[in-house]
């Protein structure tokens, strides 16, 4: 187990390094620097900015040094918690992200639970009743779930709720509770607002996972040991849950590797449409206003979260299935 | 007795002939035959054919151009095609022109069909000039209504542009983004997957780590970040080109994995050894012997990668970070429907979404059918 752990940890460090390169690239790519924007803004407000001042600012923000030096200075500060200033909000980037991250984490983890809670039972039902009406119904729903962009689903649901109940389903809290301190009423309000975003973000992942559960359980149900157990007169429900379902759930655990990025992707788009107070929304407005230090930092943070999540799912899988431990350390 | 004997002999001969046909049929012929048995996939292929044809002949099929403005008909709802007027049935379809009055509460024009303004649909009419495939100028359109009436089958947008025409023209962009993106992914995926699987060792490890890294990233934020970096003053064609490249940054990984897996399997086979002994170079072995032997699997994965690209472009353009007007794609059209108020007042703005869903579904069904057909000997 130890060499396996060490290998995974090493990969994670490499991944995080690559991720920081991507984040830095996003910050550096746009033509013109955030300093140009800043100087233009200063001039607009009547502040006189001469060349000496520009040079001083250039030096202050390390814009006069080569790109490699800039990268190491940036990542050094980043790791120390200094992610720069957001010119759009005029606040430290880390504060902005820290404000929004809890909502993102809450939404993503609840969506993850939703995906598993729906797709595993549905997958089992579909597999045990293959080619039945239920199976076809689930398969068809799954196809539509995969083909519908989340933003479209969000829009249609909002529209239906507006038409049907006259309520607007934006945000995570209603107006009364947005700034209120935590109370039972606020929790209840949050619970009322959660289902729509969860369904919107989770649909695609659920649809894909149902297919995986169904396929792997079908493979398992054809095995000899199942036939033997049935021939011996084992009770059907016991027969199903004793081994086949447990074996079929292995690919489900490893699926976390692509479900997590999917959730964060969906969360970004959905947050914009439903105006959820998560990182997705500030990321979007940062991109529109070329507030790149904020945008790049969000990409790095969200990416790091998915990488860590993937590592955890790998460890769980290795703990559950000894074959994986062995195979990876033998390679 | 002798009668049944001859029929069974004939049946046996027929079965033998059938079997012989099966054994002598080429690989691709078997693939085609197996795909043909997949009804849903065939239907989906037909749907895609119709949609692509719609895009190809958009200039002719659409009554108006993409930028033609009917200013007095902003946000006009879709007109229904009708066949019954005043209790009389007629074969020629017609629409009712819009009557409008100003709504004091919404501060917009309200439209309702006016039976007094009956507009018969005319076929093969002359209308606005357009260039057919950029070859020659023509004014011929499939249908239209007599001037000064206007026909809006899918309604109009905020400037009064006909959404039926715009949706048809959008096919060209939306459904080629997927094809072009897949072409990029194909080249990169084959190259890197090929290197990875053929050489193995450290090259393989490195490429596999890069792939794992790209799969672990949330795609939409990455795409958004990259496409936000495209300068606003770029010409539309260049933006389109770069968006497809951005979409393929992740798309090639799946393909590279398939290529690698198959190569690992095939490089140990006798025919590879034979080619090597005969003195064929590595590149020749890969392109002449290995690639063709798993081409069908590649095609399956390519088909299944297209819908992801279409969805990606739609999401980016919807957010205003992908393609931008005056380019017309389904995502660009959906950009108008960004908030629930405009959707509630003008639900027909969501029609491009239906096109997206239908074409993505169709690509998925075709891909599924191809997957079954890819191994016709099963």
C-alpha cells in the first residue's frame, strides 16, 4: 500500500504544478496586462500617471522581469495565500474566493451524493429488468439527460416554475435570508433552493453513471457463480446484493475521477444562469471584465479541488479492491 | 417425402450460400450490414442527414437572410402554419399576419394572429438575393409570402430578424464546429496515442500523465478561461478556428487512449512482426498496418466525441465567450435567452436548444449503432 500511496502523492504534486502553469497561462494570455487596465482607470478618475509612475508600478508588479521569474514569483505568493488584487472588486482575490467557496463545496458535494443516490438504484433496477418498460424509460431519460445542455435545463425549469408557481428560482437564498445570520429558517430556505441547481448540475453525470452501473451489473449477472447460486435455490434479492452488486460498484467508485470535473463544469454554467453565490459566477464576471488574476486563481483552486477529490476516490478504490493496489504497484 | 427432402436440401444450399457470402464479405460490408440492422441508429443518421442538408441549402430554404431586419416586428411570436380558413380547408398552407398593439405593463408590442391578413405560402419565389455556396447570386427561395406580408415560422428576435432563417443558417456553424474539432482531435489523438502505444516506456508514461491531467480538469472553466483570452477584434473566421482548437484540447484524450490500447494489443501480433522483419519502417507499420486494423473503433469514438464539441460550443457561445455575432450559431442564438424574463416573454428563443438536443441525441444514437457494428464478427 505504501509505494502505491507514494506514487499517487507524487503524481498529485506534478498535477498541481501543471495546474499552476495553466492558471498562470490564463492570467498571462490576454493581450495587455491588468496594469494597463489599472492605469487607464486611474487616468479616468483624474489621477495623473506619468512614465516614472508606470515604471514604478511595472517594477512593483514584476512586469519588467522575464516570464519564468514572473511565474515563480506568482506561484510563491499564491502558495502563501496572496493571489493578487481583483481590480473589478478592488479586493484581495483570496477573500473573494473564500467567500464563495463554501457554497461551491456544499453544492458540489450534495450533487455528488444526489448522483450516486439516484444512479445506483436506477442502474440496478435497469439491469435486473433488462429490456423491460422501466429499463427503456430510464435509458431514454438518460439519453435526454446527456443531450441537454445544463444551462438550457436550468432556463426551462426556471421558466416552468415562474409560469406554474409564479416564483423566481434564482440564487441559493430568498431575498429575506441573503444577509441574515444562520437560523433554522435560513437553513430551510437554503434547502428549498437547493433541488433545482442539484438536478441541473447532476443530470448529465447521473445519466452517464446509470449506463455504467447497468452495463457492469449486466456483465456480472451473466457469471457462472450467479447461475450456480440461483441453481442452488438462493433467494433472488440476497443473490443480487451478496456479490454482483458489490463487484459492479467498483467502476462507480473510479467514476469519481470524471464525475467531479463534470460537476465543477456544470456548476460554473449553472451558477451563471441561476445566479448562485458560488465561485462560478465571480469567475464568469472576472472573465468578462478581464480581471484575470481572479479568473486564473479560480481555475487553479477548482482544479486543485478536483485533483484532490480524484486522489481520494483512487485511495477508496484501492482500499476496496485489492486487485488495483497490486496491479499498480506491479507496473 | 421427396418433396420435403428437396426443400430441406434447397434450404441447406441457401444457408450454405448465405454462410459463404458472410465469409467472403469484406470487413466494411459486414459493418454496413450490421449497422443497417440497428433501426434507431439508421433513423438518427437520417435525421442528421436532413439537418446537415438544411444547413447546406440554408440560403435556399430560408425565406430571409441572417441579417434582414423587420424593425416593426421585434419579438414577434411564431406564426402557425394553417390549412383551415373560415371553415374551409385548403391544401396550400397559409399563415395569419400579425396585428400588434402596445402593452402598457410589459412596455413591449403584443402580437396576435389577424384572420383578416391571410398570407398564402408561395413556393419557389424570388426574394432576397444571396450567394449560393459563394458561387453565384440568386434570388430563388423555397417559400415566401406575397409582399408586403412576412412569414416568421419560429418568430423573431429583439431586432425583428426571422429566427427560422437564422436557425437554419446556424446549422452551418454549429454542426461543423464538431466536425472540425473532431478532425483536430483525430490528428492529435492518433499521433500522441500512437507514440504512446507503439513505443511504450517513458514516452508512454509521460503522455498518459498528460492525458490524466487533462481529464481531471473541469473542462468548461478551462475553455471559458482560454476563449476569454481571444482578442475581441479578431475576424470571425479566426475566432471560429481557435474555438474549435480550444474544444479539442480535451477531446483528443479519449481517442489517444483508444489508439494506445489497440496498439499495445496489436504490436505483439504476428503480422506486425512480419512487417518489421520485412524491413518496414515504424511509421509505415503504424499507418499501413496498425491504423487500418482498428479504424472502425476510431470512427466510433470520433462520432461519440462530436456531441461533446457541439455542447461545448453552445455553452461557450451562450455565455458570450465563444463565437460572437454576426456569426450565427445555435449558442449565439441562445445567448439572447440568457435570463428567465426574456424566456418567459419570448419562449420561442429556446428553439435553437431543441436543435441542439436533437442533433446531439442523433450523434449519440449513430455512435451507439456504430459501436455495435464496429466488431461485426461478434
